[in-house]
């Protein structure tokens, strides 16, 4: 495909889409209902429905009976850990292999034209971004993921009480992405405070040019805060499957924003939008897009970057004013 049809490259070879990012259309007043209706399918695809189905598949095939989960035991916990390791290896590994190892679409639609494997840096373990990212994903990420998963499933099994009303389940399921984005924005702003950024979140930001394995390359404390979105289902009128959906939205849903590509080609003339641009801009500039346009907190608090030059100028002015304030403090 020809990426110049929908975007441009600057003198450094960095690609950007011509169209600016937009927050969810129902937040813009007055709402354009035709735009809202056109947006709705993008809420469910390409990620939300498959991630929800992955939670159903886990409940049906990967988890033991509820009676077994009511008692913590090495057997079922270890099995769940292995299942999570395999699922992450296959899902993350597929996109990494296709886009960054096989380089099936070369650097078409790639924001940063370089590939992490082509460069070494002392900031990463053993000098390699991918190696550190993979090790952090499996040593800490999947371990913390599984620990929180076990805690919540054990709690549901202990009580035996969860929501069965299909209407309530449907509403909660519909809002799982919203819960994730609100939770993520809050913990993301928290770990961007100076102390936590220096000692915790800076690890994730080493991947200025992210790839799929960068998604869960974090400090263990950040993993705990991130996957804690599943805990909301212990206070909501929810169920184990919805709690799994919330966890999978965090775990598997972390990958789109770290693709590094604006379009994923699925044929010679067909590609889909993984919704990667907003979070890529966060990795590039650090101080913008702490959340997603689905929940408009960045827009409300002045940290939204839509990819335009106007947004870049506002960002620079904000940072300059902050630096001046610190200088006079």
C-alpha cells in the first residue's frame, strides 16, 4: 500500500497521518449524530469484541471449576500462569514477528522509520530494547497479571455471589473500555509525578520508539497499578467473566498503542487502524495523551495532543511556562 495517500513523512523520515486525532464524537457539543453512528463500529472493532471473547474462552476452557478456585492451590494457579504466558507469547509475538521481525510491510505507516532491533542502547538490559521488553513482560508483567487474576477469581469463588441479570451484565460489559481508560488516566498521571516517574514509570518510557513487546515493559509497581483495573469488579455489580474482560482489556489491549504503525496491512489494498497514534504521541512527547479520547480527561485538563502543529505549539508553551515556574520557585 502507499502510505503517502493518507500521511506524510518529515525530513527525518517520521510518518504522521494527515487527519488529526479526535475525541469520541458524543463529547463534542452539539453532537453530530451521523458522526456518532459512524463511530460506533470502531468502539467494538477491531479490539473490544475479540478481547471480550478471549475472556469468555478463558472462562470456558482455561479455568477450573468454581469449586476448585474457592481454594488457593498451586495446581490451578500454576496452570493459569502457564496459559497466560502462552497467550501473551502468541498474541504479542505474532505482531512483533510480522511487523518487526519479518517486516511484512517494511516501514509503511510506521511513525518512527527505524526498528528497535537495528540499534543498541545502554539504557536497556544487555543494550537491546526488545530483549529487556520481553524479559520484563514475562518476569514481572505476566506474573503480576496472574496474581491479580487469581486474587479476584478466588474472591468471586469464595463468595459465590455475582451478577446474573443480563441487562446489568450487558451495561457493565459495554463500559469496560470506559472503566479501563478512566482508571488508566488516573494511574498514569500518578506515575508521571516526579518521584514515581524517576523510579517507576521511566522504565516504560525508555521505549521512545515502541514495538509490541514494549506494551508491558514496566516496573512491577506499574504493573500492579495497571492491572488493578480488574479490582473494580469486586465493588461493581459484576461477574468473573466481566472481571476477566477488564483484565484482558488491560493485558491484551495494551498492544494497540505500542504497535508503532498507524495501519496494519491485511492485504495488498486493505489495512485496519489499530488506534495507535494517540499513545505513540505520548511516548514521543511524554507530557501529552495520558489517556485516550474515549474518556476526554486530556481535553479537559489541557494535555490532549491531536497530532496537529497547533497542539504541538500549545504543548511547547505549556512546558516553557512550567520550566519558568520551576526556575523562579
